């Protein structure tokens, strides 16, 4: 059974930074790509960033140059460093892992960017 637990969300002023963490358990974490999604009420969940089993990362255009995804396979953890935050980054952020046909999600962590 795979479990994903996010942490690190909160309230931050525009221009500020947060680092989200997602700890995975239950399977061999290092052999799978990991990604972060976000969702606001009334909208579809959108892909924010993805990291392969190596160091290749891809980002949504809206966060390029501001967000950085990374992973520590020894700790079974994936991170999302968010800098220069904007009010439009406000959302619930979820980490995600796909194994075969199964999708695993964390419980989500709220990020609110407001003055």
C-alpha cells in the first residue's frame, strides 16, 4: 500500500517562499517519476511540476523560473520549492505517484498567497 503525506503549506505574502514536502512509503520510491498538482475550487486539478527517476524536471508555464521540484530517494521524499509566490498560486497542492494503472495521491496541503 502506497501512502503519500504532504506538508509545508501555509499562508505567505506575495513574493514570499514556501517549500512543500511529500513523504512516500510502502513501495520502492526511487524507480518512479513523481509530480505535484494543484487545485482551486471549481477548477480541474492541474499539473505543476514533474520529476523523473533521474534529475529531469518539467514545469507548467505558469511556474517556470519560480518553482523547483527535487527528490531525495534516500528519504523517499519529493519537494517543491516555491519562490516569488503570487496570489494566483493559491490552491491545494497534491503530490502524485502513478504505478502501472494505479494513481496515488496525498491528502493535499493548502497554500494561500495573500497580503
